[in-house]
């Protein structure tokens, strides 16, 4: 084999090796890109569906979620045709028959010596401004004399004093972790329902967390009998999120009529009712509500003042519509 032949053969082998190397590199690149795309997709799915984990410790930490307050979009609201108007902010996107909701008969509950109402706290460590308490997070505390557990106790005391048998569970359901607090609350409710099948209504007491554009906490405030008080908010669930909640319209009708009854004496007590796609454990009893009592900018005294008024009005309405 002469020199020219050897050169041509060597050149062919070099070209073949280059082509083979290019093919391998291309294959590796494609595999790497696909892996990266799959990893990115998993990250996107997790960040879209999960909230950051919250650990409750003795030191304050900026880990609890807050909500930036913006005025409700009027295109997503509907107002009940009643003298004491009630506005729904329909964040669930469901179709509502406002006339039917307003005219639906109120519950005929039998008021006896057995528990009728259960008060729970999914986010029990939520607290208010101005209090002297050890923080377990910004505006959060394990001290049940200074968080929403104290507000729930004031509501339970008022209902019992008005003759409505009420139980109050003080479990700190969000202390072990924020993300699965609703699951723990569901277990608490189910235990009570098993022991006290007479319970027909669960009130999950929270406080809101609302800041302005500068990050300052807002107080949702009104006036009751010449004193400042915290505004209230019903957060009502539906089955729009895909979870079973067959009686959500019945729960909503009761909340609307309860709000209308309260605002006939205190027009600014309630904010616009918020209708959501989640169900918030409201599927467990026929007349469940999630009640936000003020915001982090309110004081504990303002919150207690509001729930005591609410408890009085709720007891009145239940007695008006009780079974004989």
C-alpha cells in the first residue's frame, strides 16, 4: 500500500471517528435536555401546588403566608337582593342563583342539652398586633391566651351563655406544620362528630393576614356600640376544586342569611363573603363556616368584641328557627 492509499484510509477513519463523536455528543445532549426538562416540570408542579413549609419555633420567623389586600373586582361579585345587602366575591367561578340562596329555608335545629356547635382552629397560632406574647412566627404565638384560640373561647362562652350548647377544641393544628393543618383539623372534627353526633355546625375561627403595598399590616376595623371592633369575613367552600362537597350551596345559603341578619344591626361588621374552590372541611357538617376575625393589624380586644356580638346574633337566629 503506497503512501497516498494510507493517507486516504487514515482520512476516512478520522472522518468516521468525528461523525461518531458528534452523534454521541448529540445523543447525550438530547438526553440531558430531556432530563432537565423533566426536572424543571417537576419543580414547576411542586411550586404551583405546595406552600412553603412552616416550622413553629420559639424565635420569630417570616414564614407564615400573608395576603396582599386589593379591592374586590366588581365583575366577580354578586349582591343579594335584600335590604341588608350581602356581596359575594365569587372566586370559585361557580354559577349562583342568588334569589334561591336568599329564600332557602334556614335550618330547623333542635336546641337541647346536647352539643350543637363545635368551634375549631385550623390555624390556631394566628395572633394580633399589640399583644405581649412570645412569638412563634410573625403575628403567631403558641400562647392560647393571645392567639385565635382566645377568640374562639370568647365565642363559645357567648353561645353557651345564650343557651346554645357549644364545644371548643383548642388544638394547635398548625403548630406541627402549616401545610397539612386542614387534614389535622378534619381528624379533630371527625372525632368530635363520632362522640357527639348532635353537632350540626362547625365554626373554624381564623384571623386574616393583609398588608398594603408597603408591607404594613392592615386592620380590618368597624365600630360596635361606639367601640372599635374587627370586621368579620365568611370564607365558604365549594366543590369547584374537584373534592366532594355536595351540600356547599346549603352551607353558603346559611352563611349568607346569617351575614344579612348580623348586618341589619351592624352594616359594616362583615366584609364581602369570599367563595372559593376549596372546601375547608365544610363538607363535614351541614352548616359549617370558616370565620376570619379581623386581620393581624387588629387587636385581640377588637376581635373578642366582634365575636361576642356575632355569637349573640347567631344564637338569636338559631332560636328563631329552632324546632319546637
